[in-house]
């Protein structure tokens, strides 16, 4: 029997109004993890009503007190880190080292966002008039709709919901269908930390039945979405018509540039972990390497040799280096692109599903390397979101930068070189939201702004010193105290 789970609306744990449910599965072996409400627009309406009811009291709660609850949530996450990491591996497949990192981002974000409760800085400025005071303050937007993907099922909700709550918003949260359990843990932790009922409402269900009604609901003032470009742009269209504020973090096709003076051993390890960590399903994952022609063949051989040694298996096994893909549809996408890639480059490693008795019930796919791929080949241009790497020859740094910047996406990029001049030129010229030097395209620290250019984002950044921007508006306030002074003058006379 699968364990049945419920939505959280107005502080009550309730089933979908329709009574319908869906199951989620462990991608490593197909075991059922839980049965969750397959909610619909009526559940979203109830969640928004609960968020509306809680809004005034939460907005009037002093920001440092709101922040203390977020801090306490961070403390609970810290105490339960290992248990949460294991639950995440079981739910979406990435290996324990990676799920620990995901949970750690939640802890880091809690501490960082909690600090904002004692800042939330505004601005005072001189007025053009005598006896007038002028200032601007941040105010919450109201109710925020938060829609998240499955690949960072704790970190991404943390980046969004923690600053949104500290800023004084209430929220309706729809997690990905593949990772409802982590969202349930997230919400329970905030409940245990003392968050008042209705401030955070959790509604499980599909994109069309829950996501779309959140986007369209007139009382939801701001939307924060992370996921595919296709869905993000569709949300943007609806939200744009309704005049809503939208933060979008979308797809990627991240490149590592390797110059002919690079340390190839270092670059090999970085490429392998950037391409195959989280089974290639990280938004910052490297899926193309732009290699100087002089070292292309050697690097391709080294990367392929290392990829072949990666140990696949259940992420809960400490010996496992690469877990499964998250679901069957991701496997189908990878298979489609590998078939395309066979005509676009030289297959040096992988190219098929991973076999063996231990793997046959999971969504495992071999780490796959194509070399000598043209820069405009489909496997070098389109987001695959799986363990498939395309290696492209370039003549020099200028060409590498040009190829990098021609992508429709712009999340992260990296350069391996020992030449400080090349490194600085790349830092200046690579048109992505994140640039790494002599480091793979992995990892983001919560105190730096996170986000991408072009098709990856719409100009917003999450986390860092920008964390409050998506969830606050500025209010300008003028105080005219000349009336009081005039009265005082009259009294003195
Ligand atoms: P999807 O876009 O398929 O889904 C993201 C979320 O949107 C899920 O909760 C999904 O629900 C929901 N959704 C789906 N359709 C709609 C809709 N019509 N209206 C409202 N919500 C909807 O992305 P994935 O979950 O598959 O995540 C992978 C993608 O996310 C990749 O493209 C990756 O690059 C990107 N990503 C980007 C990051 C970044 O920071 N730039 C970080 C992480 C991932 P459901 O699950 O129920 O379908």
C-alpha cells in the first residue's frame, strides 16, 4: 500500500476536492513512494483564499519575526539533513553527495534570507520641498505563486519561498509531479517552525490542472517559475496579459571552453562531473564542450575513457557515481537525441540504456560522448537534459565565445585556460548569467545572484543580494510636516 499524502491549505492537510490521486515512483527501481492528491482549479481557489485570509496578519508581523521562523526552518533542515537527502535520492534519483548539497542549499538560503528580516533596506532621500520627508520602502507583492521543477526539489523552493515569506508575502506552492514528497517535507518543516496557517499553501497536481489556475488566478500577484523554456514562456504569455510580475528560470545549453593551454587532467574531471553529475539533469550542466582544435582529440579521448568508468546504480549506494534519469519520458528524450547524434558526431562512449540486473527496473542510461560535432548540430544546440555530451572543435577563444553566445540559452559557461588574459576576456565576453574560470559549470552559492540571459530567463535573478526583488514592490512615501511647523509658529507668536 502506498502511503497517502495530502495538500496543505490554510494549515489543514486535505485531499483534492475531486478525491483524485496520483503516484510517484523511485526512478532507480520503480517502487511506489506515495499517493498524492491530483488537485484541480477548485483546490487552487481554496489555497488562494487561504493565502488571502492570512495575508494581512503576516504582512503586519514584523519582518525580523517573520525571518526568525525562516531561520528556525533552516535549523530543522540542518538537523534532518541526512534523512532529507536520502528521501530525495529515493524520490528523484541523484546520488547522495548531490542530494546532500541540494538540502544544504536550503539551509544556506534559510540563514541568508533570515538575515534580510533585519535589513529589508529602504532609501531615504532629500525632498525638493522644505519641511518634507521623502523615502521609499519595500512592500510585499501579496500572494505569490511558486512553480518548481524536480531536479533541485529542495533548493529551488528554498530560493523562492524563503525570501518571499521574509518579505511578507503569502504563497501557493505547486511542486513538480515527480517530486511531491520533498515539497511535503518542505511545507511540514515550515509548519514545525511556527509558520501561521495559510501563509504557505501546498497544492499537488499537474501543470495544467494546478499550475495554469495558479498563473491565471486574479489574486496571485507574482509568479516565480523554474522549469523548461517552453512552459516558462507559456506562463509568461498568460501572466503578461494579466499584468503580473513573473520571474522565469528556464532551460540551458551550457558550454565549457577548453583552450590549448589548459590543464587537461583538471578539465577532464570538470567536464565529466559537469556533464554527468545529476545524470546531466542540472540546469547548469555542461552539455557541450568547445575545445581548441589542438587539444580536441586528446580531451575527447580522456573524457570518453573517464565516462566509461562511471559506476551507475541506485544513488543510495555510496559507490554509485551516476543515478538514473528521473522518468521514462526523460529516457525517451535522451534516446531520441542519441539517435540524432549518431549522424552528427563520432560516438566515443555510451549510446544506449544501461543494462544489468541491478539496473533493469530503473531509468538508467549510459554516459554518452559525441566528439567532432559541428557547432550548429542539434545535439550541440538543443537542450537534452540527460547524460549526453557534444564536443565541438573551435579555432580560438574568439570562435568559442561566438559559439557560446549564439545559443538561445544563457545560464552558465566556463573556461579552462592558464592564460590570465584569456580568462579575463572570457569573463567579460561570455554572455551567460554565471561564468566559471578553471571550474566546471556546477554549483551556485546562495549569496550570489542566480539566473540566466536570453532564453534562460527574463532578466530577474534569484538568491544573492537580489533575492527580494521578485517578491517586493517599492512604495514611495512623502511626509509633509510644514502644517505642524506653521501651527507651532502661530502658537509661538
Ligand atoms: P517543466 O517545465 O516540465 O515543469 C516545471 C514545473 O512547471 C513543474 O512543476 C510542472 O508541473 C509545471 N508545469 C508544467 N506545465 C505547466 C503549465 N502549463 N502551467 C503551469 N505549470 C506547468 O520542467 P521540468 O520539471 O521537466 O524541469 C526541467 C527543466 O527545468 C529543464 O528545461 C531545465 O533546464 C529547467 N531548469 C532550469 C533551472 C534554472 O535555474 N534555469 C533550474 C532547474 C531546471 P508537472 O511536473 O506536474 O508537469
